[in-house]
């Protein structure tokens, strides 16, 4: 029986290149197919949340196994990267968000939902997309606790500034964010670290890590399919409120790309690190 460790690296790299070259089409087909399935059968209503979270955890584990975790502590000392990350996420992009929500209808619930998405840096999908987008996934992993702590402290302040007295919601952020951070970041990170240690003395572990290197794109395709399958009912319930968001979110993504590019130049970051900053600003999330 042919094992992954016995396959020449050249063939593995060729397989990975083919998968990653066509990943955008795979994601697009998964989203369209997921929406179509739920539109015709309403299967999305029966999908349990734990299935999505479980798959996302496996996806992050697969991503972490491709990252040199032994160098993780060095990333915390990269002041230019952390400076660009914090400046973009907590100064520049909140200011742009404040301008964008002026174009929304006068609906407090809609504004709150948009603010919760655009003011909170993603700490799970961000790592996977950074890896697949040829960014620096080691720095992305190192940034996640910093982003989490900063958003927990600053989000209530932002909501008060942008919504004033209209903001009267008990978010219970710690109760939701901290368990998610533990389950989706800490646990997969520890498992990946143990796997890398195992690979120091085991060909079987090396083969397993090489196999997991092919998995992020297929796993993300499945996750996007399932998430898309659960969104049709939400689109139906929001009605006309969805249309302003179809303009606002692409406008935000364009601004994030431009800001990330500018920050890369200001902080003199390598191209790979600059991509990491852009993915962080893009608020890649399914919430």
C-alpha cells in the first residue's frame, strides 16, 4: 500500500499547486450549490451548528500542521507587523466603518449587525485564508490572541461611539468569544504542535502532515457549502435589507485591501507579511 511519505515531494507539490490554483472556482461552486440545495429542499434548517464548528476546527488543525510552530514566539517580537495590524484593525478600519454605516437604512438592528462584523477582526478563518493566500500563517497565528484581547476591550467603546444611547444590548462577548477561541484556536494549535513533535521521529507522522497539507482547500470547500446551505432562510427573512449590504461589504473589502497595501509600505513589511495584514482587515467570517 502506497503511503503519503513514500510519494515524491515533487508530485505532492504538483498536486497542491493544482488544488490551490483552482480553489476560487471550488469555493464559488460550493457556495452556489449550497444556496441552490437549500432553496429547493430547505435542508439547511436541519444542519447543526456543531457540524460547522467541528469542520472548522479540523480545517484549522490542517492549517496549523503546515506552519512551523516552533518559531511562533519570535513573531510576537515583530513590532512592525504588530503595529500595522493594530493600526489597521483598530484605528483605520473602524473610521472607515463609521463612514460606511452612514449609507445604511435607519435600522438599529441592521447597523448593530454590520458593526459586529466589521469591527471584530476574525481570529479563525483569518489563519486559513492567510495560509491559502500565500500570507505568513505563523504571524497570523501569533496575532490571534492579540486581536481577540484588543477587540474584547475596544468593541463596547466603538459601539457606544457609533450608536450612542441606541446601543442597549448585552453582548456577553466573553461567554461566546473565549470558548470559541479555545475550541478553534488553542485546541487545534496544541494538537498540531504535538503532531509536529511526533513527526520528528516518525515517517508515518511526516506522511500524515504531508497529507493534511492537501486538505485545507477541500475542507474549506465543504465548510462553505454547508454554511451557504444555511443562509437562504436568513436571506428570505431579511428581505430588502440585504441589498444595501451587497454594496457595503464589497466596498469595505476594497477599502481593506487598499489600507493593507498602504500599511505594508508605511511599516516596510515584506509582501508575505503584508498579505497577512490584508486578510486580517478583510473580516473573513461566517458570523
